[in-house]
C-alpha cells in the first residue's frame, strides 16, 4: 500500500486513534471526555472528507478504493491533501 504525505503527522494521528480506542475501553480519567470528544469530531470530519474526495479516492492508481477510504478516514487531510494540492495547480 502506497502512503503519501506527512509521515510524522500520520504517526501522531495513528497514535491518537490508538489512545482514543484504549480510552473507550479504559477511560484515562480527567482527559477521557476530551479524547472522546476530539475523536468524535474527527470521525465526523473524516467521514465528510471521504464523501468530498470520493471521486479522487476511487480514481487513485496507488490504492484500492477501500484502502483509500481507510487512509482518508484514519489520516484525513494528511492523506487527502495530495488531491487538494493537485486541484490548486
């Protein structure tokens, strides 16, 4: 699977998703509502990105459509930003 974009940002984002999932199983105390709230907002934002970029996701020669949707859902603009840059050029 070909992954483009900001690698450090993707590692941090993946770490956040792991922390959010762990937080759902074993809440982190005072930080629990913040992590859950941010995760909920990211789910909404990344779902909207999947809808907005569906044509680019399906046409991406580097990834299958399913892989493209998963990457956009996990990493958001860090992955879909490659298509935004092409639209500006």
